[in-house]
């Protein structure tokens, strides 16, 4: 066996091992669309927040506050649904099983920091620390991505690190929370999606 053949065989073995331990059906296109959803949501939130004649967060019964909740929920639902649909489509195209042990590990390890962050953000809201909500969302989402990076494409960790840094910076300048939120959840997802598509999916 020549040196080239030996290297190719090692690469093939590595790919087989990686497929058995990591969930590789994430779609780059889903990241792009999730980013677009987030940017649209941020724009709508901006229109509501800065056109309001009162401080929205101080009035829990505010109709504007309900609109913000609906926008955030819609963005999350659309991003999640798109990710699932496109990942299933990618797996079927590649003849792979979507519901593997690696997929379960990915969901579990991604959900722990995300759920913890959700509860923490709720506590911040109830305690009146509204300026820390956007930073907390970015930090915990970044931690979730880093955690998930052990069970899918490792590139996702870089997005997690950047989101954490954005969250910490936003903690010092909370007035820019919506801007950093739009960049972290919107622009970064689009950039990541494009990179993933070009790197792993484009034929």
C-alpha cells in the first residue's frame, strides 16, 4: 500500500467514526434562514420599541409587550421548524438516519444551557433587570452552541464564542442590546450558514 492510499484509508476511517459519533445532518441553509428570521424580528421589535409612547417593559399588561413576545416566539418557532425540516431533508438525501444517538446527545447537550438561560432570563424579567435580558440571551445561547459543538460540526463553537463575547459586551452597554442581539442571532447565523453550505454541502 502506497503512502497516498494509506492516508486516504485513514481519512475514510476517520469520516466513518465521525459520522457514528456526530450529527452531521445540520443544514447550512437553515442557518441562513434562521438569521433572516432573526433580522426581521429585530426590525419589527425596533419599530415597536422605539415608536412606543411608554416604557414597554414596565407595563406587563402592555399590548406592545405581547407583540414582542409573539415576535420572539415566532422567530424561535420558525428557526426550529426550518432547522428540523431541512435537516431531515438533508439526511434523507444522504440516505442517513436522522434520529441517531448523536442527534439525541446533540439535542440534550444543546437544551441544558438553553433551558437554564430561559429560566434565568425569566428571573431577570421578574426582578426588573431588563437591561441584562439581551446579554443573558446571547451568553447562554453561546454556551449552548459550544456544548453542541461536541456532537456536530465543530465550526459551530466559533459562533458560540462570538455570541458569548457579544453578550458580555452588551452587559456594559445595554442600550445596544437590540443591535447586538440582531448581530448575534441574525448576521452570525447567516454567515455561519453560508460557510457551512460552501464547506460541507455544495457539490
